[in-house]
């Protein structure tokens, strides 16, 4: 695929025969609102033919603006797709191939950097940790609101999210505060699994939680657009699209990422507002990469240089589109690449596929054998495109990393299991394994840890080199307090993947739970030698050092973690604990308050503020804080023992004994059990 230059020297001219036209750049540039609704299938949108009435907000924009009937994503994964939307580059060329393991390159421009340079105020408001600032999309934004409470267990941290009402609230306040032209990017996550729609919409769409989530996102979209239009009634461009769709059972795929079918690649796309054709519908192929160049042209701004996308208003659709997914490679299966030319679509896989989308829109008849000339033609075009691929291996070891590993006594070498697309299992063949894996994840999320572990034991037996299966099994076992099994499963994985930092950190977590602190620190150190930006490992090893009284090392690690991830409430709480131990009470209190500002239910921070209150002699305040901790988490045994101490100091000896006795009976922490026993002995001795 050629990389199209998007310099727009002629952007003020009306192009004869183009798909859209604006006569000249306005003297006062309009503001821009870009909304990306995660995981929204085009066929759920009324403007695309849905009769379910889920998207009145989107449909109003379509009626007043420009709708792209055949819009497609280049990758069915959140971070890579948003990198494409904002940069005009396909994943081939920006190099972000998956969620959580890549960052957008610092030397490439985006819609935000371009508009900021033009004089726009820029603000981003994202709903999921997968778009956290550490992945590089914050560049160019004056404000990057990614304050999202992390999920601690049960699902991936990358799926931590916040409701669209919270996201829209922050965006509305920012928009209303701007005096000049602004660019606001707002990301809504509702349609992404796991589905948990608001009660009224769940009742309105019984048995269809995905559809109810689509309706929830559209309701937030309507509120946001209304606020932006009120702020800029005569000078606003609003664009709405999605990063990818959702399988919902098509081709056996429940969610997205495993395959490259239209169920997850077809997306809605609309532009409405100042200078945009009204009621226009374009049938040309429009790619996610085309959105940024088109928006810059509408705004009268200088375009992005050397990008894949094109200005759809001047140049029309490219007629061809690249797509990929590296998600299967995370399971050790073959990654997928695709090329679409008009209505012909080629999917390069161990068992290759060719579809004629005009005659077979649901991709049910594979023509790879029946039409060999077309198959070879598209295969050849894809091969040519791949010659310009930017490949950045997230697990590649630098010389500096190798030296760090050697200093820890480990020889750098191969990491996770790898295989070429021709040798690895085709994702289609792996579908039964993937379905079983999804059942296991559903069981774990629902609290049925035994069923989850049973399924995962079977998957590990069938595919022992699959680190995703193995780590998930360890998670289910660990949450069931089956620590010996957890450690055994992870150590078996370490033999084949001694340099996988996530596996090493999992081992550190399990060993720490078993009280093997020195060994746990060693595994976290190995993980950090491989990936010095591994925030979770920094946070954990900091807590381990603090527990051993190694406060200088603990503080060094936690400060590094917060530099990388300043919106991590657990890290702020840990920082508070360290500073309190170092005698810096005021700064510790500020750290606890920062944690609670990010996550109001952060019980460790509540407990820390209670301890500070005890140290300052404010016993009534301390008791209230510990009681709030136990209301939020009745299993927080440390707060129960702290409350016992406070009650004894307030003269309520019987209550103190009751609380300490309960702690002694419930805690699994040997150190806390010893403290509770000593406290009870002291109380009994004092009463003699």
C-alpha cells in the first residue's frame, strides 16, 4: 500500500468530482468534537439500517451531516485502532500492534499535535485504561483525562473502565471553559464486554445486553453533542466513529480481535457541522486512517505528512484497505493480515480466505480455491504492502536489558513461544480452545473459580506452551487460595518463557502471598530488568521492600511507578504508607487523598488516613475512618485490628477484645495474626 502524502495546499479549493467540497477555510476555525464509541457495530446504528432505535443521537448527526456507508477499521483492537484514527497511519506504519504492550511512537504527528500547533485548546477524555497516557496517545493534548480506577482482580487491568456519564461530565466542563477553538476527543466504552447496561436500558432491551450498552453510549453521545453545540452553536464540527465492531457470535466469535471479518471491521462514521455537506451519504470505502486527514481539511488546518489516510472530501475513497490482528499471536496462534480491493477481500492465514463482499456480505463462502487468480492477485498486493511494515517487537531485549539480566544471574535468550504464521495454529482451528477460554473467564468473573480452574487445566494440558492459558489458570488458583498449585503452574511456564515479564511478576505475587518475600522480590526484579516500565511490578516490589523496612528502595520504586502511571490509586496509597513510615505525615496524607480522589473506594488509603488520625490523637476521626473501611470491605482485617486499638484507647475494652478476636480468626496474614495475638495478650495483662 502506498503511503499517501496528505499535504493540503489545495484544501481551500472545490474539487470537481470529489465526494465533498468546502469553498474556503473559515476565518475563525471551527472547534472539533471527535467521539469514538468503543466496539460499536455499524449494523446497530439506525443510519446504517437498524430498526431497533438504539442510536437516535448518532442518527441526528447523520441526517444533518455526512455519513460514510462503507467505513472500515484497520484492526479490531482498541489501542492500535485509536492510534490509526488519531494519526492517519495504519498499524503497519505506526507500529502499535496490540493493547498494553506498545506505545505510539513519539516522532509521529497526530490530530492533537497538529491542531495544538495551529492554536487549538486540546482535551482528551478516555473511558478505559487501555488508552492510558503511558501508551503514547496523550501527546498534543493540554488535558488528558484518564483518571480510571483499576480493576484489581477478575479481569484484565486493561479492561478497567468508567461510565460514559463520568467521561462526558468531565468533557462538558472542559468544553464550556474554552474561550477559543478547541479539539475535544471523547472515548465511550459502554459497548465493550463485559456488558453491564444501566437498569432502565437493560429492561428496555431484555436479553440483549450489548444492544442496551449501545443505547447507553448513544444517550451519552446526545448529551455531549448538545453541550458542544451550545458552546459553539455556529462553529463546530462533530465526528463520531468506532474503533471496531463486535462478533456477537458471527463466525463463532463472541467479542473481537481473533478474526478479521466484517462483523468486527465494519464501523460507523459520520461528520457533521460547519462546512460539512448536509444529508450526504458516501458509498466509497472509507478507512479509519482517512478520518484525521479529512477533518483537518474541513477545519482548514495543515494536513499530516506521509500518512496512509486521505482527505475523503478531495480525493474520495482509496478503494482498498489493509487490516490486521496480532491478538491471536498472544495465544501462540497465527497473526492475521488482510487486504481488501473493492468488494474482494483476502485474509492471509494458514488456511487462507477470499470473499466477494458484494455477493457474500456475511463472508460465508470462501473463494480462495475457486478463484485462484484473484487470490494470487490480492496475496501479491498484501505482500508488497508488508514490505513497508514497521515492526517493533515488544519483547525484544536491548543490550542494556541483557546487562541487567546478567547482573541478576540470568542469561538473556529467547522469551515467549514464537512461530511464523505458516507454522502456528490458524485462529479458525483454535476457535474451540478460545471458546473454552472465554467460558473459563466468564466463570471466574462470576465467582465460580473451581469451574474456571477445571476448564483451564484442560486447556493447559492441550496447549502447555500457551502462556495466556497458563497465567489465567494461575489467576483462578490464586484467587481460590490454592497457592502451592499456583506457584507450580507458573514455574512450569517459566521453564519455557524465562523472560516473560508478566509471568515473572505473577510468580512474584504468588510467592509473596505465601510469605516467600525474598524470592518474590527476585522475580519482580527480573521482570523489571526486562521491562523497566512495568508499573504493576514496580508497585508490588515497592510494597515488598516497605514491608521489610527497606524504605529508601521502596520509595524509589513507587516514585518510578507514579512517574509512569500518575493515575494509579494503589500506587498513591502505597506511597502514603512509605512516607508515613518515614515520618512525613503531611505528604503521606496528601498521597492518600490523591488515591481516594482517583478511586473513592480505595480502602488502603482510607485505612492510612485512619492511622494518621491515630498518630495525631484524633481517635474519633480514626474510628470513623476504620469503620468506613470495614463497611466497604469487611475482609480488611488490618483495619479491624486498627479499630480494636482505637477502641481500647477510647476505653471500650470489650469491643476492642471482640474486634481483635475476630481478626485473629479471619486473617490469613501471619504477621497480622501475630499482632492481633500480642494485642489481646496486652489487653488481658492490663486487666489483671
